[in-house]
C-alpha cells in the first residue's frame, strides 16, 4: 500500500510540474513614452501611454525600461532640438511632426524619422534603421540593418558612423536597380544626393558572410511572454519510467 501511495505521489508531482510549465509566462507590456512640443508653452512636455504629463524630461530619461517605445512629436511647430539620454534599450524610436531630436540610449531595436521633414540623431547601436525619403537619420554607432524607403525625386538624408551589417540600396546609374550589400565598413556607408549607393566596392560585400544579417539564424529560446510547450507524452513516459524503476528496484531487493 505504501508503494502504491509513493508511485501516486510521484505521478502527481510530475503532473503538477507539467501543469506549471504549461501556464503562460506573463510579460510586462511595453510602455509608450511620448515627448510632445507644446505650442502654448513653447517647450517639450512628456507623457506615458497618454495618462501622465510633465515638463521634466527626467520622466522619460530614467522612467523608460528596456523595450519601451519612444515617440517624439514636434506637431509641425517645434522650434528647438530635443536632446534625451535614455538609461535603457529602446524598443522603437520614432520622430515625427517635423521635430529634430538627438537621442542617446543603451541600444535601439528599431529607429526612424517620419517623411515629413523630421530629423533623428541616434547615439547608440541600432538593430534596424528605417531610412525614409523626406526625412533625415544620423546614427552614431553600428546598424545591423538599413531599410530604405524610396520615392523618386525625394532625398533620403542618411549618415552612419559605424558598420552596417545589411542594407538594400539603389545602385547608379539606374535608380530602379536595388541590391543588398553586406558588411559595410565603419564610416563608409555613403549615398549621394540621388540616393545612389556610392561606397567603394572594397568596403562592402555583395554576399553575406558570418556575422552579417544575411545568414539564416538558428531558432532562439522563446522570450518571456511566450508559452513553454512541453509534450504530455514526455510526462507520461517519465511517470512510466518512475513506476518501472520502483518495480525493478523491488524485484532486486527480493532477489537479494
């Protein structure tokens, strides 16, 4: 009777572990912080998810957490450049409303200035930079991927001081010819006034190599917020092995 109780107890523990692992892991949703130019006060004001407003930029600089979103809106009326030093990794960084902003961060996942004459200066490494026509983007750091958004006759203002892992760009003389370049050397990413990529061929490659974004990456471990899937069959097998192990051990003890 004691042996049966022991087996049932172990099986119950395994089943409990299974249920625990099947429970979704909840992650904190990203907060959207916003810097908005106030025309009435002629200064920048700050908020998060639209529910709190303050004139102190410390609310954004020290309030943001890794993965949070930052939107800087000049409402087509801002008269001074906004400078922010974010003590976190920004999940998405956007500048719009003809604003001019300089942002320093511990990293940026996606960055862009909207094609309404906005200007974004980023001092940080950036995973993806969306370079829009009619906008200006300057990255003081490395960029994993540059995604150009072109429109014939519209200039893209773009400068990158570091390396570029991957970029799809126009090649002269045909403005409709686009190629993907890889591993552009630091400070050598260059496009002219017609948006043509004019970097010397010795400073980039047309084929992906180890370390560039052109290779297929291995599947990553699921992030927090995902579901850690564990097969029911695994636990049934495990429970069976436990029972078999106890039975085998009992037989050995009898033989002894």
